[in-house]
C-alpha cells in the first residue's frame, strides 16, 4: 500500500554489519599504497622498539642507586666521577619553570582563540605566530633568549649579566623553554574546546552568564583532560631539549648557585639537566663517563615513556572503546595550524 511504513524488524534480531571488503578487489595502485602504509607503520614500530631495547640493554646494566644520590665530579675515571643528582634536580627546576609559564599563557590564548577571536586579523596573526613558534628550531630560540637575557635590565635573573657576561641561569632557560611548550598547550586545549558540545555554551548563555563566566566555570572544567594532555606534552618537550640548556644554562657539571639565598641563588645560577649530562658524557662529548651517560639516557627515556603513557590515559578518558588508542590525534596538538580555522566571529 502506498504511503505505508516498512515493518519494523523483530526485537530479537540484531543488526549485522556487512562483511569487510577485501583488498583483492582494489586497483593495483591502491593495493600497493596500502602495503606501503603497512610497511611504514611496522617500520616505525620496529625503530621505536629497537631504541627502547637498546637503551634498556645498555642503560640498565650501568644503572645503580648511588647514581641518584651523588653529584657529578670531574674525573677521568668513571668510578670516581659521581652520579647525576644535580642533572636530575636541574631537569626538575627547568621543567617546573617552563610549565608554570607555558600553562597559563597557553590556556589563556586557546580560550581567546576558541571563544572570542576578535578582531579576526589579530587571531590569524596569533595563530601564525604559534605555527612559527612550533616549527622554529630550539637553537634559534636559545640564541634569541641569550640576546634578551644578556641585557642589563635583566641582570637580576642571572649571575653574570651585570658584569658583562652571558645571561645564563635556570630562570632564563626555563623562560625560553616555555616557548617550546606553549604551542602544545594551545593546540591540545583548542582541540578539547572544539569537541565540547555546543549545548554547554548555549545553556550557560541562556541562564544569563557572560562569555567569560561560561569559559571560566563551564568550558575549562569540562576541558580538563585536553588541558592536562597539552601540559604533559609540553613537559616532555621541555625535558627532551638540549640546545637551550647548552646555551642558556651553561652546561656546567654541577649546579652552581649565586649568593646566599638558597632558592633564588639556585635559580639565578648555572647548572645542567639530564640531556646535557648525557651529551657531555657520551662518546661525542667531552666527558669520560660513557656508562653513566647510558644510564642517564635510560632514565630520561623512562620519564618520556611515562609522560606519553599519561597523555594516552588522559586523552582516552571518557572516550568510547571505538575511539580509544588514536594517538595520531596527538600529532595535531603539536601543530596549532593543523586545520583551517574559519574566522566568522
């Protein structure tokens, strides 16, 4: 009968998805590219596994508890060259300073770009600046930071600027390191804002709340996993950099405080991190503690793997099982311009 609706299927009948199409019916070129993609993915997994296994074999054999509680010492004999306590402390200091600066800046910029972006020319300019900051080599940032922090009006941030020397200190290195983390925080936070349902904004605005109140009390709490993911990714970027540490922290063997104030003297002084320690003591460096370089590199690798696991946990929280494990989305976080934004506000 015309206009009659189709009968509903029985309640006990479950929908069956059609069988997956085999690649044998594909054109030859498509099959070739499909196999090349598989080979590329397997190759990347093999390379990553080889790095982890190599560092595990080389590093765990030299890793000792005493290395974590003793400071480095200048010596041509490895048994007398101490451990890497100071580089661990230096890594924590630089990461803390860089994260404390990058997190509020990145969150604030992402809120403005996602919820306001007015005027549009300024939003486009800021996004272009973020893209440039994400792609610029860290050595360029290091030289720029060296130029800035060597100025006399910033002498209170380092130990040698007032005497005409270079502006090297933990404060200078951490401030420049924040530039590496800001694009990651902005990209991750904006991705989270785009995935929030529009009804959250509409409900808040319908209750008479302002846009700033909606962003502060509704959107930011709902976007905590994406914000945390961006911050953790930024921390990993800071921990793994060497060029900025070598130029702006001095790369000294031990942390050298300035003055008698405990905390401020350490922040204004020079020092080292795990990355600079590994470089200086590697076969390509000037040190003579290759075994301890492998041990420190293994510790650094464990830290990076732990941060990656944290990011995976945060991004998969609350997602359905079908959407979990999509780590490729994290690549978009490191490049704020991964999509073409339409500035219609």
